[in-house]
């Protein structure tokens, strides 16, 4: 795109002497004509840009520039909206006239060439708010201005649907999004109290709360974002299938009902759902037409299959997606997993029980299609096969909408050849089946119409819903799920004719007879269900139940023994226990305990839905002997909270045999995968025959496959060549501690005290002012502040006071320790006197006034700003689990080491000093024993050995905790040759450490400086050899 720089300069400088409104008007038209990105695909833009267009309302008023559905009014110079209020009112009048004339949406732009303001009228209030603005501050921003205009004008410009262009035109920062979101909000206000609209939002919230726990908040903003996404996805679905969007604009409501697809024999792609409430608003069709126009900007013949994932991520920000546990799998990884798991693509049936936007579904379909082509199958046979062999479930309604379109994208041009009807088998459903008791009746499906969410526990009942009205459907006479879908649709359609609860209900008999339902019990069940549907309709709450029931039933259908699949693949939801709702926590615990997956309160907050979801999916949907392959957090491979999952004994004769695991923590770039390190687990389902005593094979392998290298965006084939796959031992933590502490020192290791919040407790000396000085034994101090503080403490004002010196205590923490050296300790205000921790009453009544006043103020800040979950006072917090008071008794000779980091750092101390929780400490009996342990802990080999036990972040291992004592470190023995060698080496290392400057550099630089010097002196290697001998490791280690 080449735009004359002189033109852009003139536009950016509207105040130039002699420049008129006509000049600005002419230059803006020239900009519109010269910007090729704005040119329509088929029609010359020059014929669409009209200057001084007659308004046509009987007046002599003229629109400065008219283009499409946009009115542009130019002014010589714009400063503030207050000063331009008359211009804005004038523009509003033009826009309203055009809206009345065309019965469609119009927006207005007010500009002086440099300043661009976008307005649109709200349908409910009639207000004309500013929705977006752009400032052309220099000629260099010309491209940005064109992108802004492109999003506003929404002209069909054959834009390739790349991530950047989608973000510019449709993303949350675009003016197009601002327009559509504001219009949507205004429409929603009109129907917010409508029973049907309320029901749709309630069911939407019910599903997402069940899936995401407290990571989901039922907010209007998110509901509207999901509405916009679903409508845009529907428009894109029509576009990528070659449906003329201009024709679709003639009847935009058909876009949300799937009429075009049904007319082509393609079903279950787009249907009336939670988000069609826009049709209940008079302006709804206007809104849909504008969305269609915006989607029509793009050339959808150039579509990549992940375009819908890009759309979702461009509107829903990363923080919201993270809170919801939404982590999308990269294409290359999904393709590789499918290739490994789906070994017989012409025979196996496959399900993704958490299909998201359909990445795994796409690759399952493509693999089956390629296999069918290689086998010489005709088009009709291939399409019939994939419909019966690839299935998807997800509890997120927007994800399901996206996945259905992705399904069609995978079928591609085959839809144009000879085929039968297509039923897209992607359904909205609860794969965990929280609401179904373990012994539910497989001959009948029940959907309760009441309940807060799918995991609402009801006292003393097997079902998870409160007792309420029930929609029941018998399954005994219906083998084909498509027949069931049609039955539900016909019943709900007939119920819509019942508008008065007191009127005579229409007969359901003709519908039941048309489906050949003759069993008296089945007919009675369905008649009762029909009565409930009629009552719901009379209350204005029926229109969504058909959609809801048809989708909710599919997980149950697939879980019946004769309908289970051969292969499960996917990326389960990553929802931590601490983010689940209380009801969800209760059900999670009950479900986990029943399957050997619950490991007690100690690791409860670290537990995650991933493990239960995997087991429940295998239990419900996988055939005996069937294979599974799931993406998981890396922690699944080793952390204690997943011990039950790894053991594979999931009770009631259900066993999981894990055949292979991939460690993806070394794949580059690290931010291309997930916010936390990840893995892949492969396995199969084994059932124990009731007549045999021997357990089938189960559990985790002893090795893992470490995947390293840089992925290739071209796909799995290219990526596989670029990666290395190395088998390494797999070390895991057991919940029962069977492979626990190998060293006797573990019994005496203690974590430091929680000296938090730091800004309330850590202080620095403040210079006294004037010449008065201070009384002996007192110091003037203020809060010690750092750049690492987080809210709410970051914005809390500092405390300052004159305090008694006896309450100012030196504290060592992570930042004050380096290998073989202690750095300058920090100073904290702590209520410790004569070796004892004072209690709150003692601080108030007996302590010196300086401490009493400081503690009063600090406690007030703590009570005002501590987390809602905390019930502790400030004093109870710093002495949590007696971690402070334990330090006030016993030996003062202690070894300290870091609780986390990339490498262990340790040193001993003989001072009376407090240890903070970023360090661990253990008492010792002599300096020699202290040096013995300090030498072992600082040996690089020790860090390497402990790494197998660490939790892993994106940048490596994080926490050391008590893992060093899982190594077989024996008690120190004076005179033992190897022990004394380590003591001697520690002395040498201490001497080297003293040569590194303490002041100035950060503690990280001090640490690296010491380690570098130790390497140069050969001391690191000698320490490693000594530790190798001590632990009796093979020499190659």
C-alpha cells in the first residue's frame, strides 16, 4: 500500500494556514481511494465514495463524505468533544436519518484529518457515544490509520484472514469490536429481564461454572463477548463454505438457525443456542447484517483451519483464558499425538472429550480421510465413515461452535462431491458427567431443569441436582442418536404451541407414533416430559431446552458400553482445586476418593481436574483395551498429587496402563506451548475380569521420553525431524512417601518463618533530622521497600517510627545467602524479647511503647488487606506452624539453604538470627558437621540430583524444599575419610567466597561470581567427586 506522504502530512496538520474544510474533505476522499487495503473486491471504490451527498430528507443538508454504512463529517479543526458538541449533534442527525431511511445500522466519523472520532447510536437509550478514536500524529502512522478505517468501514476488500489482520479488524482493541460490543450491550439492556434471555444466560453460566470453577465469573461482559464470538463464528462458517454473504444479509436470522446448512443436507453446524437472544431485539437483524459485512472484508478462500482459534484469542484476553483454564494445543503437537494414537484410522473410533476449538478433531479427520483416499474409497464412503468415527465433546458453548466449523474445514472440498447428509458429531456436554450417579440407569436419560450448576451437591441424594422438574427420555427403543435428536426437536417444537399453562395441551401422540415408539412405559415417560416442556414454554423458558437436552445427552450416549470408542485424545481442562467452587470441590473430592486419586489435605490445593478428567474419560468412553493420549501439565509425571493417577489402579476393576510419556519442558520456544511446562501421556485401558484374581498391567513406565529442540510451524513431519527424543529415568514422588527421605537429616530440617507482609515488618534505618538525636537504645526506622512488592502491599504507605533496638532483629532470607557465604542480613521488627515471642496482649500491655504502636498500625493494615481466606492475626501469620518460635530455642549453630532457585546455595551461621521462609535450616552439633553439610548442599551435583524431584516452571526447576534429603546423605562422622574431605573442601570454598565483593552487585551476581571462581579453581569438580563417593553413585554421574 503506497500512500502519498504529502497527503498524509497535510492530513496530520489541519491547522496549516489557508487550509479549508473542502481541502480536508478532498484529502480524506483521496486517502480512501489510494488505500488499496480499503478497495472492495469487485466494485471500484471511486463509485462508492460520495462527496456532498444529498441527505434526501426534504432538507438541503448534505453529507460531506458517504461510504457504505458510514457517514464522515469533516471540520477544519477539532480540539475537544465539548467544543465540538454542535458538530457531533449534526453528525448524529445525519446518522439517524440514514438509519431511518435504510432500516440498518450506520456509524459516523467526525474528522479534521488528524483527529478521527467514531460514533454510533445506542438502540436502547438513543445516545450517540464516542466508541473509538485515532490520532494521525505523523505521516508514519498512515498504515495504522488505514487499518483503523478498514475495521470501521468493513468494506469487502479480500483481506487474507491472517492473525494480524483478524486482530486489526475484529480483535478487542479494534474500532470494529468497540462498535459491535457497544451496540450489543445496548440491545442486551432491552431484554435483560426477559425470561427466555435470562434462561439462556443461566444455562450458559451453569455450564461454564461447572467446567471452570471460580475461574469463571458470570459477568455480562463475558456473556456478550461469547455472543459476539458465536455470531462471528457462524458468519465465518457460512463464508468458508462458499455461501454468499450478500445473500445471507437478506435474511440474517437464518445465519443463527443454520438454514443454509440444512438446505444443503449439513446438520448440527449452526443452531439456535444461548446466543440467539439478539433476534428478540428489533435491532437484532441490523446488528447481524453489520457483523456479516465485517466478516465479508476477508477472502475466506485463503482460510487456515485454526482461524477460529485466532478469532477467539483476539477477543478473549490471555488473562481471562488463563483464569478459565483454556490452553489451546499447538497444531504440530496435536498432529503428532493423533499420528501416534490413531494407528488404524479406517477401523478405530475416536473421541476428544474436551475438544475446544477442534484442533485434535481436525487432525483425526484428516488422518482418516488420507487413509480412505489411500485405500481407494469413494467420497461418499469417506464422509460416511468419518461421521461415525470421530466425535467431540466440550462444555464450553463457544468452543463447540468453533469446533463444528473446524470439522467442516477438515472435510473441505469433499462436501462439494457426491455425498449423503452430513451430521457434525460435535456436542456441548459435560464429559465428566458430574450430574450422573455411578449407577445411573442406562435405559433412561434425565436432565433436571433446576440447579445452580452441574456440580451442585444435593444432601443425601445420588444425583448432583437439587430435586426439581425433570426431562426424562427413554433410550431402549432408539439406537440411532440422530433419531433421538429429531425426536427431541419435534417434541420441543410442538411444546412451543402451548402458550397458556391453563389451556389444553396439544397431544404428543402423533409425534411418538411417527417415531415408532410403542412401548407403554416409554410413551408415558415422554408424555410426562412433554408436559414439563409445555409448562416451561408457558413460562417463557422453553426455547432453549431442546438444544440443551440434545447436547447434554451425547456424553451419556457415548458412555454406554456398546458405543464406547477405541481412542481418546485431547487436552483436558487444567483447573486447580483451589479455583473450584465449593460444590465442585466437594464433588471433585468424592469422585477422586472413589478412584484412588485423592491424596489428602496436604496436597489438596495442588490437585487439578486434569487427573480426574483423564480417568473419568477412560472410565466412561473408552473400550477395554482402548488407547488414550492426553496433553497434561508436566507435574503429572512426577508430583505427589498425581501419584494415584500414575499408579493406574482406579478401583472397581478399572486400570490404566501408561505406555509412554513425553516430557515437553525443553521444547523451544517455551511460550509456544502453555503457561506452565507440559507433557503428553499415552496409555490403554485394562479391565479386570470378575472371575480372575490377577491384576491386569497398570501404572507408569520407569522412563520418560525427553523431547528437545525447536518446533517447526510447518507441522508434525517437519517438527519431528527437528526434535530429539531421548529416554531418561522417570523419578516420581509418592503420596505415601515410600521412596521418601533417605537421609536421617530430614527429621530435623525446618522451613523458615513467614515474615510477611515484608513492608510491614522489614525496616531500614532513617536518618534523624535536626540536632536533637535519640535516646540510647532507640532507632528511627521506616518500612524497607523493594521493586518486587505486589498489591495490595505495593500501594500501602510506608510506616515510620522510633523503635526500641531490642525489637529490631537480623533476618536471613533467600536474597542474603550465597554459596559458602552469608550476605548482609535484613532487619525486621519482631515482638521477641529475652528469647521469647510475645503474645498480642503482652505487646499491648507490657512491651515498650515504640513496638506497641508499630504493631498496632501494622496489624490494622494486615486486617484490612489480608486475603479473604486468611483467619490469622499478624502475629499468628509470622509464627504459622510455630516456624518463628521454633528458632528461639535449641542450637544457634545452623546450616541454611535456599528453598528455591536454579541452583542450591548454602552456608552455616553461629549467630542468633531469624531465618525467613525462603530458606530452610537445620541445627548441627559442630562446625565440622556444618561444613560437611554446607559442602554437600553447594556441590553442583547435588542440585542436578535433586532436580528430578523439583516442580518445574517455564525456566526450569523451582523449589528445593526438603528434596535434598531424599538423597542418601549419611550423618556426619568425625574421622570418616570422605566426610573429612568434604569438610576440608568447604573450608577452601569459604576462602574463595570471601574474595567476592559483598557490596554493590545483586545477590544473583554474587552467587554467580562465587560459582564461577569455584569452577576456575577446580573446587566444584572436587566437590562433585566427593559427593559421588559419599552417595556411592556410578562414576559417570
